[in-house]
């Protein structure tokens, strides 16, 4: 998926209030960008890091830049957590997601569980519906290993419990981890960061919830779905 507007480089000054970031453009101007990421962004929001912003001229938007990418040693990371679902929808509709192909309809944001919405509901004649929950993965503390979550996520644990109920009811329940990093080749869980999420994950797997992991190809031009990645469970101990 290509960015709608060509990205411009900048240097991060600070991230604050979760959704705001002050940056310095190459021409010396200091501006505030919207940061579409509610997580901790551990290791991705250090002052001085090179970032990439998407400008906009929408009069309805207060901020004229959106933070999309950050450069790390050995790769690029997508920090916009709203982007994966937009990209995946197109891939799902094209039947281009391994393990989730062959469905006739792709319905985003469908109600299920207790006051929740599943990211995608896939339906097809003669087969069980597939409920697909998507999580953007950006944390890496060990070379080559991507981890989720990067902070405590009670919402994430709730989604796992609801997926478990779906699986027990006879439908497919799929937890899809999308790694928005180009420097990782495997995926696991940050159980030391959120033990409750790790416990909820174990219960979900026991109930029949499937796990799929994919990497991304990331450049300043866009973000595209890449090859499947192996999942390692439980997460290795971080020293």
C-alpha cells in the first residue's frame, strides 16, 4: 500500500501525550506531528532518531503531519498502528494472505463478543467463518525477534478471550501478528511486559485459536505485506 502523499524526513525531538511528536524538518522548521500509536513505542521514540512524516493539506486536520516510519539500525519500522488493517483489507480481498484465502467476502469492523469489533470477518460458501484479529508488532529487544505487546494491554487480553469463545463455538478464530519491522525474522510474546496477556494467549491457543504472523516490506514509498514469519511460544526470557 503506497502512502497517499510522499513522505518527508525529519529528526525526532520528543514524543509526548502518546499521540504527539515534535520533530525538526530538514529545512530547520520544528513542527508537531500526529503519532497514531497508543503503545509505549519502546526503542522507537528516542530523541535524535530519523523519522518519516506524511504531510497533508486537509483543513479539517489540526496537525499537518502524520508520523509514519522510524529508522533503526538495520531496518525501517512502521509506527502507524492504523495502517496494517488498511493494507490487510486489500490483501485479504485479493486472496493474497496465506491461510486466509478462498473466502468470498471480507467484512471489516464487525461486532462480536462483549462490546467489541473483530478486525475482519471472512465468509465463504461451504466453510466456517473466520474471525481475524490483527495486532501491529513493532517491539524488538533481541536481534531478529519481534515481540508483542510493548506495554500492558488489557484490551488485547480481552480480544484473546473473545477469540477463544469464537473458536469454541465452531468458527475459525485467528490472531494475526503483523510485524511492521524489516529487521525481524521471527515473532514471539513479551510475557515479562504483560503476564496477563501471555496467560490469555495460552488459554486462547488451548481453545483452538490459530496464530498467523507476517512481515512487512517497508520503504518511504509505502508498506506491503511480506512473507509469513515463524512464531516462537512461549517467549524467550529476556536477560
